C-alpha cells in the first residue's frame, strides 16, 4: 500500500474577507472529494484571507495511479477562476 500526498499553496485575488475565502475553499474541497475520492483539508494560513495551503492525500497500490490522481486534482484546481495556484509539492510514501 502506498500513500500519495500533495500540498498546494493557493492565492485568492478577489477575496476580501475570511468569509469569502472559506466559501471558496469549502466549495472546491467538496467538488474535489466528490470527483477524485481523496482526502483534502486546509492545513495552513487559516486566518489569512488571501492565502491558504491545502493538503490532499490518497491511498493506492500503484505509484502511477497515485501520481495520476494527484496530477488530475492539480489540473482541476488550476482551472478554477476564483483562485491562483502558487506552488505545489507531491510525494509518494
């Protein structure tokens, strides 16, 4: 069994409050969970209203499967209008 982990740093250019940021994050987390069957959580910058870091994980038997899933999640996030992907790091453990 292998574990795929990805940390993603995001920027919200149109966010003017924590409420704005949290509604965007809640929406994207729900869509990612439903579409890709991964675990996702906000892991850093909880009180900043322009930035956040998301942690994403998935479990599988093949490294290529985990890489494919995490890459698809990253592509999905990049296509979102209300945020900008700043940086990401992927690891297979």
